[in-house]
């Protein structure tokens, strides 16, 4: 009997639905209800950098694609930690039946045994690898300005004018508001190191990054880098 129960438990574990099954099913069968796969305060950043914050806008965006999903895959998933319980951070992609590939960066949460999306950044992929050396330099400059306690200079030099900051369901857009948010970095005792776990090409002059913070903050972070001229800047920042 114990052996039978063990096998039932193992089979039940492997029978758990994939976190994207619900999203894919709604997309393909009932696009008007796709918001069921998102939290009430979900945010979607579209390929052109527009931030959508309502269920209606999110549904309308996907309806305009006028296609079906043929495949959804995770490239890397970074699980929750003590600072961010219940969260997962993912870079992955989906392929439409029209053979278009879209990369996504997701922050999701498990609620009542159901995976819901809280932050989603989307970009049509061109299959090219990012300029990792350039991103490493931009990240090093970010950390140097942070550790020098120059929040104003950090944001003005490292972020795009329309950059998006997302933290615990709060959304800030633009360098003015992000500069105010990061005033705590001017404290002489504040120190932060960003250690990337993965950097993945997400489209033309675009890259997704998930990493680990250490120092004054110990949680995970996500960054979306965009290349402007010869310089990589932050388009989306979430921690």
C-alpha cells in the first residue's frame, strides 16, 4: 500500500500542469479571457516600450496579433528566495503559428497552486546574441555610480528617458520618478553588487538579464538593456 501511494504521489507530481499551459490555452481558445493568467495589478511592457497596466489594454494588445501560439518554452527560470518568497523569474519565448518568435521576461507568482504573471516584458526576437561585453561594461558603470552614491548621475547616464521601474506592483516611468526612488543610494553606507545569472538576446539591440543583488539588498533583480548608439542603457528595472 505504501509503495502504491508513493507511485501515486510521484505521478501526481509529474502530472502538474506547466506554468504556461493556462496562458497558452486562453490565448488559443478565448483571448478575451487571457487576463485570468495575470495578477490583478499585472504590467506588460510591449516590444516598442509601451507600458500596459489594465486587463483591457493587455487583452487588446494580444488580440491584435491575430495569431495562435504553437509553442511556449522557458530558457531559464530563477526560483524564489528568502527576500522574494513565492516569486519566480523567467526568460523564455513563444512561437506563433505564423512562425514569429517572441522573447519574454516574466516575474510570476504562485497563488493557490496557480501561476500568475505579474510583470511581462515582450520582444520579437531576431535570434542574435547580445553584445555581452558591452552590457558588462554598462553594468560595471551602474555599480560604480551606485557605490559612489550618485543617484542622479546613475539614472541620467544609465537609463533611457522612458525607462520603466517595477517593484512590488508599483510602476514608475521616466528618469525623474526613478531618480526620486533611488535617492536612498545617496546614503554613504549603501552598497550594491549585481551578479548576472543569465543575459539573453531578446531582439534588435535588446537583451534580458536576471541576476542576484548582494550588499545592502539581497534579492533578485531583472534588467532589460537597450542599445542606443554604442551604449547599453536600462529600459526596464525591477527588483
